[in-house]
C-alpha cells in the first residue's frame, strides 16, 4: 500500500483559523457576562473562515488531481468522493444540530422552526443571507458553503488537466467580477442581496486554493515566485495584522481575496519548506489543527452554556476576563479532543475504505 500523503504545517493553518474564530466570538459575547467589551476582532472570524475555504480548496483539488494521475483511465471516482465528504463532515454537523435542538428545549429558547429546513439540508448560508439565523448554529453556514462547492467541483476537475488551470482561473475571475458588479449595485441602487450572497458564499476563495493546487501539481514556475522570501514575509505581515484586527481595506471588495492569497503563500511555503518564516510544523499546532473542526463547530454552544453557568459578573476585573477565556477555551478544546478521538475518528477510518489516494490531511 502506498504511503499516505501528508503535508507538514497545514494543521497549523487550521489551528490559527479555528482558534481565531473562537476567540473572536468570545470577544463579541463579553457583554453577556456583564463585562466591558474589548476592542473586537470579529474581522478575524470572517477571515479565518476564508483561510479554511482556501486550504480546503487546495487540499481537495490536490487529492483529486493525484487520483486522476494514479488512475489508468485518468478518472475521478466521484461517488467515492461524496462518501468521503459525508463521512468526514456530516456526523459532527448533524450531532451538533441535534445538541442545539436539545438546548433550545431545555432552556425554552424560542426559534423559528421553519429555518431548520436550511440547516437539515446543508443550506445554512441561506438564513445568514436573509438574517434569520438560529441560535448557536448560525456559523454552520461555512460548512454548508463548502458542501455546496463540492457538489460541482469534482465534476469540474474532470476537465483535462492541461485545460483545467485556464478554466479555473476564468471561473474565479468571473465570480470576482460578478461580485464587484454586485458591489456597485449595492452602493448605487441599494440592491444588497446579490453582494451579500456572493460574499457569503465566497466560492472564489476556495477556487484560489484550487488554482494553487493545480500550479503545485504542474510544478509551475509560479510556485517559486509565491514562495519568494519577500513574498512570504509580506504574507505573514498581513496575517499578523489580521490576527490583531489591524488589516481591513474593504471586506466586500478585496479583503478575502487578499487573505486567500496569503493563505496560499503560507500553504506553499510550509509544504515546500522554502522561506517558511514561521514554522507551523510542531506538536502544538498539530494538536489544535487535528481537532479544528470540533473547535469551530462546538464553541458557540459552549459560550452560551458558560454564560448560563457564570451569569453576569458584578465587577469588571481582569480576573473575570481571564476566567471567561480560560473556561470557554478549555471546555472547547476538551470537548473537541474527545469528539475527535471517540466520535469523528470512527468515521474517518471508514472514509479510508473509499480512498484510492490515502491522506492524513
């Protein structure tokens, strides 16, 4: 059996994105603990999702292309691809939705039951777009967007590899152009729905990751350019500014495209081991990266339960901030660890039966 594919350092990107989203959401909910709100970093939550999207596009495309190369008929087994996606994503997704429904019942939380349709059928971006998200599960929009993207991407990937790069670039820039036109419509005519839909769905961010994977498989000269020392330094500088909430040009126009390119550069420097700047291949990043799906999924309900447990503080002291962050962070990591090893891992092992290209990514 061939050795499983593993790219060092990529769990570090998952860790940065997942922990960034969680910490941003904790900051946003400090008021519910009776604490003074700190300077919010909710922008890193949105940009963290973009990092997830870009990394997902890169990894899925790389594995699909490797499968094509390994197959004598240069084909992709699309049914097996969907089985793998279902086994990796759906069990935790639907378990979490079920846990949230139990929470609604136990705490007598009102919710619009009609919106459940969108969450059950992986259309969770729709309630977000129309501003009717349900408590604790609004963030599942990003999982839904990925699943929607992969409804068509494996079929698109069947295009002859020599032509795939051209058509992927064409599709990417067509979507960005459509988004920019929607921005004008929103600014000039207050027609906001197209822009909100496109910036939420954000397929162009995943496609930028797909383009990077195609370039990498084709050993393009662009890989050397994107891993240049000065390019790598610039990428990490932008990422650092985003983490401390100091990077924002225009969220609707260009921020997410820039963050996707930054993510691509970090991916490529990690896997080629050229000008890494920051080495993400270590035990800490690897640990958080492996359980990143759980961190992303579980943290909103744990924030809510922590609020119920602690209530509102009477004093705005530093120790209370530390207590809130440590309790939510610790509970999220513990639950995500247990979930990964005793629940998700069972489905991950099943997933390998449907993989012609083994992967530990």
